[in-house]
């Protein structure tokens, strides 16, 4: 019964795309949204946009996740699994051009791939979180917590943009059927064949999706760099965002770039990350993040120091076993990053307690040293060299 309903929903999606190809009226875009919501019934398409793209680069399909910035911060800081539940879809008018010669089945397959890859599992968020961990390790940094919404929105953009890019068919470089979450379910139509033929047509007209260098996480590393040092990068970042707004053909991306620039403009010198982290105002999100880590409802520095010491000892045990379990390296690095973040956050808020501060600081320094040593070991195998090297690249 479910299988037959999915076939019907898929047919409805193809019909709506047929109508959009002949006339991209709003009611046909709504039909596509409704069809996607029926097929992917545990996620919600909040809107479909058709963009007339005449003189800018081809982007094809753009699926942007819609996630509250507080949810993004909790996902990054607590290591929680996140499955995207809401998103916006944007279609490039060039998808429908006679010059490209894509048929309805091929366009449908491309859209279904990107939506399915983004919303079907928590794998995309886990991949992005791992890349954030790797960036912090490779650049010897610690993520700072901030209660200021402008900083949280900056992190949110970087995270959501990376989610989109790590699942988008035109960002992947090449198509792998074994990585496609939908391929095993859509058996009533040659779905994989349609994707392969569509990508071949795109390549033949010169809108090449095959990328020699993996750049999916370069944007994320740039956001993390700006987030860490707004004072140093604000002006150049705003200019970069203005230029990117001019170049992008995507309405959604243009809006995201504009929002990022507005956040940077609203951060004055008194709101810099170094100052914000020392504020005494208790933000509900940060309080939740801290309590989730310490597993405490009190703010007793002695109890929290004991917790950190126990957590630290647990990390040392994991480190000793890494030779027997090398696959656990990403989890170990993530654990170290999270511990260093929470120690730095709490210690900066409690500098008045000299004895406790010294112990916290010693644990932090030892974790930093061990993390650095592990990053040089044979068990640490970086996957995204562009993310690691981007920091030292000159500003564009």
C-alpha cells in the first residue's frame, strides 16, 4: 500500500514539474511543494522558488535547510544528531532550457536526489560536525560560545550552507549510487539512469559538475574564521559578501549572504566575541548547553571541576585505546573539542576562583597538547585538505 502511494506521489511531482516547464506559475510551484511533502512525509518543504537565470552561472537545484540557530548551536556543541525537518527549494530556469535538453524524468530525479539526501537521515549533520571538529583540530582552535544572536546566526549559516553543499548533486563532484539514500526505494522508474544521463548532459554543455577540487567545506571554514575574529575580518568579509550577492544567481543564497552581512554590521566593538563570552547575562541556550555538558542543575565550581576531571580521565582512556580502535579517532577529537570549549567557557566566567581556574587551565592546556599530538599521529587521517589550508589563504 505504501509503495503504491509513493508511486502516485512521484507521479504527482513529475506532473507538477511538467507544468512548471511549460509555465512556472505559482500554483504549479505549490503543487510541487505539496507533492514533495507527501513523498517525504516526515519533512516539510516550506516553499519552492523558480529563478529566471539568464546571465549567471548554472546552479540547477538549491535545497536550503531551515533550522533555528539555537538548534544549530546545540548540534555543534553537544554532538547531537540532527535530521533536517524543514527546507526551501529553488529551481534554476536553466534546468528547463531546450539547450540543456533535460527531460521531465531527469529533472525530477535531480530534485529528488537533493531533497532525499538532505532530509532522509542525520548523516549530513554528522559529516558537517566532523568537518568542524577537523577544522578546530587542524587550526589549533577552540570554538567559543556566545549568547549574541548575531554570532549564532553566523554559525547557523555556515552549518546550513555546508549541509546543503554536502548533499547537493552539483556539489558532490561525481554521483555514487551506493551513497544515494533513495536509489534502493525508487524501483518503479530508472531513477539512477535518469541522474547519470542528466549529469552527462550538463557536462556536455560545459556546465561541468565534476570538480577536481572538493570545495564543499571551504565556505564553512571561512565562516568559522570570521566568527573567531570579527574585528580582524569584518570589513573584508562584508565586502566579500556584497560581491557574492552580485555573483550568485540564487535568490535564497543572495538572502543568506545579505543576512550574514547585516549580522556583521550590527556587531560593534563592544559585542566582539572576546567580550561577549564574559558577560554576566545568562542566555537560556548557553545555560542549557552548559547543563547538558556538566549534567548538573547547580553552579557549584567544585562539583563541575570534579566532573571535568572525570570526563578528562575518560578521554585519556579513549586515547590509550585508539591504537586498538583507530576508527574511534573522529569521536575522540570531537570529545576533546567539546571539553576544551566547555572548559574555556566556564573558566573565563569564573576567573575569580584562582585555585579552580588554575586546575581548569592546566586540564585545558593538556588537552590542547594531546589533541595536537594526536593530529600528527598515523591514526589521524584528514579528509578535507581545503578546509585545513583555507585559513592561511589570502583574503579574497
